[in-house]
C-alpha cells in the first residue's frame, strides 16, 4: 500500500509540473473560435492499377512509357501489372500538383523484382540502386545540363533527393547500398511497400511491417530539410513508375509494379498494414513471432527448459512497434525466483539487431527489486 501511495504521488507531481509548463506565453489568450481549425485529413489522390478497357485505352493514363514497359496479367495477383524489362519506366503527370499537402504525403505500391536462379538454387544479385518510384522534371539550363530536382526510392529502401544546383549538404541519400544492404525486398516475390513522408521525416513499411525510418536531425539552413522533400513532390511535374531512364543503369533487373496509390497527408494503418505474400521487412531477426497458442495469441519460450541459462544470454524474438501503435506483453516466470537473476527483462532499443553498429538501449525494465 505504501508503494502504491508513493507512485500515485509521483504521478500527481508529474501532472502538476506538466500543467504549469503548459502555462507560458499563451496564458490569457483565447482559443480560436470553434470550427475555425483546419485539421489535416487523408485523401487518396490517385491510383494506377493498369487495368484497361474499351473506355480506357492502354497507357492512356501515362504521358509516355519506354519500350521496356509492358502491361501483363500476373497469375499471383490475378490482375494486370506494369512489367518493365530493363531500364526506364512510365512517365505520368504528378497528381500531387495543385493539391495542398498539409503535413506530408504517402505512396503505396506492390512490386516484384526479378532475379535469375541458378540450378543449385543460388539467386543472383539484384540492382539495389534502380529507382522504383521517382519524382522529377525535364528542366535544363541554357547549356542543356539537367538542373531539376529528383527524388526516388530504390529496392534497398534507399531514399535519394538531389538537386544539382544546390549545396550537397541540402541533398539526401539514406540507406545507400554501398554502405548497407537492408534486404527489405527479397527477389522473385511480391511485396507491398508503403512510404510515408512528413515534414519531420519518413517511415517505410514493407509487407505490413515498419522497415526503415528517418527523422530531421538538424534545423540548420545548410542541412537537408524534409519539408523541402514534401514541397518538391508537391511541385515536381512528373512521376516515373519504375524509374526515370536517366537514373537507371543500362543493365538492371526486370520489375513488375501494380496498384500505385498516392495519398495526401498521413496514411491510416489500413493503408500500410497489408501483405501480398512476400516476407519483407529487413533482417530476418525482425520477422513476426511464429509461435501461436490455441487461442490465437503469439507466445514464445525464452531460455533453456531446465532454467540453467546464464544471465543475459537468452533472448526472445524482436518486436517492432509501428508509429502510433501499441503492443501488449504478458510474462510468466518459470524459475524459482530465488535470486535477482531469476527474472525477465523488457528492453526498448533502437531499430537494429543486438550488437549491431546502430544498437542502443533506451531502457531496460527488470522484474526484481534491482530494476
């Protein structure tokens, strides 16, 4: 009972502190009239499903397309897809032009990357630098040099924003395969990709799992700003499905893309939490827990059956929690509980495997008196 009172007092102290913190320069000011606020709302701006008919002729929703493009029927999806057998892709007018993006934009699509398979089952490497979706223009200077901004995402989850006429520090290049190979899109199977951009960063989901993310790290005038990226995709005149041929290597993998959807502002969970049959999401250590009890809830046993494992040597699967999401965990301690080491620990860490270069723990909760 004493402990409960102490915790309650502590919670009340925090609430009071927060209340006083909220009273600052705005003290005494009136709120805006009710109904005068404009809240960002999600809107589907456009969808490209490559389904054509007598009323909608083939490629009629595109400005142009390279010879490598072909609309084919995919057996797995049981629908038409855009198959691109080589470099380049399809060029369409950017539907975000003229649309007010209040706090961001999102792009979702299905993709399959073809890769050769040898007789022994070895899968050939894929081109991880090839743009899957890109934004750009044909703007050039008087000498014919390309001066337009470009933004694109690759099969590695590489996020590139570049404008030739500006400082290099104002550009973006994250998840470069020259530095890290994420493995988020395994070849020869369909994946569902959802990219959420905001004025503060990005989140990339693959097959319903948050795979990669990036956030604003500096407000310096000479540093890249995600607001610049949002403004660019709002104003650049073209979207290239499968990539701008200027950005694609001559020798590259064939890819298939379907259901390209452009969303204004922020996605809802139903927009990104989808699977097609692929098992993307990055390192295999971060796959969903596969053990399921009879009632349908996931469960896993940690440690040796005789409880003889040494301290800090046995760990469960990793759990990723999407933004604005939650996870509920229940622990059962099968040890004697006689020593402080006979317990469980819950660790919140960065998005990397234990011992990885970017691994860092935010906090560790222990179930004993030492926690």
